[in-house]
């Protein structure tokens, strides 16, 4: 795995799910732009409560940055072309919502 930082826009709303052991987690898809102008799909999963909470407050199309472990993948589109994608286990989320909330807290005054 690769420790990485990605930024992009949410593709669809993040979904909260429950694992077999009863622990909640959140999954999301992020479209991140590559250097050639194509979008790369990043399949995101998070198990940490603060990260899950931050993701649940975001909606389709919101911009964000995520830090975590990356695993490169390849998928085949309907035309048979191989496309790159990434799987990420997110540990941190940064969004405009989070910055606004933190900057208004007492810790930053």
C-alpha cells in the first residue's frame, strides 16, 4: 500500500454501512483529476469515527482532500478499455465545511 493524499469531488453521497461485527463505516467515491485531464475514480472507505462523521456531512459534488492508504487498481469500461482507479482507506478528511467549523472553534481564537 501507498500512503497518499488525494483531492477531488464526491461522486454521489457517502453511505454509512455496518460491518458484520456491528461497527459502522462509510464508503464514498471521489473523482480526482489526473495530469492528462482524465478523472480517476477513488473508492474510499473509512472506519475512524471522526473521518466517518466528516464524510457523512458532505454531499454529491463537494470538494475534499483525503489522506490514507492507497491501493492502485484497474477496471474495464463498457468499450473494453482498461482504466486506472484507486482504493483508499481514509484516515483524514479536509473540506471547506471542516475548515469553517474548526476556525470558528475556541481552539483557533
